[in-house]
C-alpha cells in the first residue's frame, strides 16, 4: 500500500512540475505578447505621425504661401502675381452693383457667410472693393497722388505690388448708405470688430498701426484659426512675427 502511495506521490510531483513548466511558458508567452503589442502600438503611432506629417506637407505644398505674407511696405508681389482662382462677388453684396468685383475663390464662401450673418443681425454690409491687379493698383495710386499729393497718398494707399488687394483675399466694406467716410462710427464697423474673426477676417490697419492711417473698412482673410487667435490676444495681424503667422498657413482654409 505504501508503494502505491509513493507511486501516486511521485506521479503528482511530476504532473505538478509539468504544470508549473506550462504555466511558466504561458507567462513568458504572455509577456512576449504584451511586449510585441507595445512595439506594434508604438509602430502604429509612428506610422500615424508619419502619415499626418506627409498629409500636412502635402497640404502646405498646395497652399499659396503669399496669402499670409505681410505686404504693405514689407513684402512685394510681382506684376505677374494673380490668385490661383477668382470668383465674382454676388451683385447684391456690392456697394456699386455695376462694379463686378472678384474675390479669391477659396475665400468666397467665408465672405458670403460673413455678409449673410451680418444681414441676419440687421447690419447691411456691402463690399466696395476687393481684388485689384498690379496694374489696377498702380492706376489707383497714381490718381491718388494727383488728387492728394504723394505724401498724403502714401499715408493711406499702398504702391503697386504692396497691396493686400492683389492677393484676392482682402475686401473694403461699406454700408448700404455710405462708403468709407465715418465708417468707424457705424454699427457695421462695430459688428465687424466683434464678429469678423469668426469668418477668418481681420482688420489690417487698426488705430495706431505702423503702416497706414486707420482703415476701419479694410479687412483681410487670414483663416479662422489665425483670426480667432488675433482676436483672443487683442493684437493686429501686422504686429505678429512672420514666422508665427506662417504656422497657421496649413489651417488657412479649414
């Protein structure tokens, strides 16, 4: 009887050792799987980052960097520069319907939403000026020199190649009843100050800017994200370093 018990005991010990070995192998296998999963997750994260980076670079390569450059006595646009695409501004939005103004095609929807929202709020905004070619700006500046003198004209009008209007992303607003005179005293201007950033527009030349006289009617599209940042920090576009502005180029039409 004792021999039988001894045999059973030994068999139990063998089975226990075998079970322990299996458990150890399972534990090592589990650790290996956890480690491999960690490696896979890390690789997937790196891959996603690479895909995101490639997507960002691709997006940047298709976005015109001129659209966020600081002009008006800083950068120069050549006489050959024309926006990639221009669209007519709706006649009902124009201060002078016969003027047939154009806006950068990718900015058109933002401008439409801005004007429509203003109208819904009881503000009858009109567009008095938009895209101007290099030659048009040259003719306009020449007429101002004749009418006001060179010194005075330089205070409120950019030379050809330095005008934001050549980008096709800038508009001069008016009201249905008057153009620029006293625009800063209108409800339209107050509405723009409080709301234009929601549609990606900022005032280029606010009071006490370093470039031109205060132009309350002159608003430039810089993208919603940058416009909201400008509004949040209560700074104007031209006071920002160009390298900081360039960081928002990828978000320009988001």
